[in-house]
């Protein structure tokens, strides 16, 4: 790639770094924010959940909007919205203001991130060049989250409002660079299959919002289960309505035939399981270090930064492995490494040294480097250019739901396990942590099954070609002999 191509990639990667760092910084700062604004536990939880709700609820719509309304336009517009509402969050004096700002910031990320990914898949030639760009993009995403933990610890010491103000400056720099580097595109023509399916958009957004709300509420266990069940059932009913609308409309928001592409479906399911396991594991480890071991947020952030090793591995080692073995096998390797990493932490004790934890943290980061980028490749490989935004939206929808499911599941299991003990001593709490750790291990193990299926399917798909080539060679030899 030339200098301008690298510069464009740097700008687009800056966006995903910003998004990941923004989430991580808030996760570190939320205890301080809760204390300073005197927020209830439920309100503090919704400061985190509102972002997930906005992101997961609108990512599918955001991905398709990039295809239909213009990728450059969607990217620049929603990056600007992200900038504005991140800054507004820093001025919040009430919990509801902060929740509203975080929700709109999540919606902005839902439109901005698929647009950035589709700009990559349409700006770089399919094959090694695009693969490397996607792997760098994926590595930057996880690196943003890992380094965001450290940055968040520093900024929280200066004042929690800087956690919201700092992204404003970074986003402004990205926006200025993107305005110069992102190539201008002609607005997609209306008509001739380019209309906008408003009923489909409304039902899709409603379904994703209700399902995301229901998933987030799963962590509350049996408390308030009627509203959780109602949200999940309502979301499923809206999905049924959405499918009916898409089948009848002349210009569907989502061409349902894309779900017949096995690689797209497997990539989405794999991303859901992998991100769910990764985020659930990271959440449990954070609780273990802070609540059971008494580490400060700053110490916890420094301890977890080793998981950001994928920033180096994703653009260097992973492309070599993908070129040598293919993305399906590398994804399988990533899931196997994740299972090993999380299983190593299952016997965690009350007096484990950081050295004893280090192998798990490093392997978890290595697993992310192996799996996440190749999952992006699988999700967009062979998809027509006109649907690259949709493919990115489907993938990011899966990752957001996976993260929400992973965190909700470990929280629910931890609550049930700790509530089932007669006492509340350190040994009981440790037992609850170990029970919660079974969730990421199980999700990663399911991911191994999905990845194995992908490897088998690709091998079978390659066999007819090999047989065809062999038959052609036999016929050619026979013809020559005659």
C-alpha cells in the first residue's frame, strides 16, 4: 500500500480505537462518577447499558445506511455526532443527562463503525491488501479498549469529566483528517433498487432495541423478569414482522438472501461467541482484582494492559498465518487459544501472584489477535460491494449482542453463585468468581464448534475444484496421447 492508503487506514483505525477507548475509559471511571453525582446503583448501571443499547439497536440500520446514503457521508456525519455528545456527557450534572448522552453516543458509533469498516472493504483490493487492512483495523479495536483502561485510570485521577472531554479532541483530529483523506463518493442514485425501506428500518431498529434491552436486563436474574421477558418476546415478534416486510418490499433494507451465505452467518455467530467470552472474562477478572484482591482501578488497568498485545500481533503475525493457512483455520486457532486461556484461570486462588495470571492474560490477547480480524474477513469475503456496509453492520450487531450477553451471563451466574452460599467470606466470593468463569469457557468452546464447521465447509468447497482440475488434467493427457 502507498502512503495515502496507509494514511486513510490510520484515520479509519483511529475511529475504532476511539470507540474502544471510550468504552474502557468509562468502565474505569464509573465508580468515581457514581460517587461524585450521587447516583444509585441502577442509574450507574444504565450509564454503561445505555451506550450498548444505542449501539446494538442501530448497528444493522447504520451498516445499511452507509450503503444507501453514502459511506463517506455517514462516516463524517456520525463521527461529528459522536464528538458532540461525548463532550455533552462531560458537562452532565444529573444521571439522566449522562444516560441520554451515552445513548446517543452509542447510536453514533452504530452508524460510524460499519461505515468505517465498509470504507476499508471498498477502498482496498480484495485479497492480501484488504485482509491486512482489516486485521490492522481489528487489532486497533482491541488495542483501543486495552489502552483505554490505562488512559481512563490516568484521566480519572485528573477528574472524571476528562474521560468525556479527551475523546472530543481526538475525534476532532480524526474528523479533520478524514475530511481530507476519505475519498469523495457520488451519492447513490435513488430509484432503480436504491430506495430506502422505512417500515423495514423502523421494525429492525425496534427489534434490536428490545432485544438489546432484554439481554442487558438478564444480569438482574429473576428480579423484574416480566419486563425482561416482554422485551425479548417483543423483539422476536418485531423480527418476524421485519422478515415479512423484507419479503414483500421491492427494495428491502436487508436482502434476506445474504443469510444464505454460510460464511456471513458463521462469522456473525462466531463474533457473538468470541466477544461474549472475551468481554465476560475481562469483566470477571476486573471484579476479582478490585473487589476480592483490593486492587485500585489504576493497578487493575495496568495489569490488564498486557491483553492489548494484539495491537502488535494482529498486523504482524496474523496476516502471515491467514496467508499460510486461510482465515477459517486461524479463527479456529483463536477459539482454541481462548478456551485454553480462560480455562487456565478457573483454579484462580486468593493469593495468586500477577505472574500466575500473566499467561492467561497474554493468551487471551493472542486469541483476540487470531480470531477477531479473520472473523471480519470471513464476514465480508465475497459480499458484493453494494452490501459491504450491510455485512459490516451484521458483524458489529453480533459483536455488540455478544458483549452484552457475555457480561449479563457472568453477572447473573456470579449473583446466583454468591447468593447460594451461606456466608459471605472470601472463599464464598472466590467460588462465585470461579462459577462465573465457566461462562466464557463455555462460550469459547461453542465457538470452537462453529469454527470447526467453517473449516470443514471450506475444505469441502475446495474439493470439487481440486477434482475438476484433476479431471481436466486427465482429459488433457488423454487428448495428447491420442
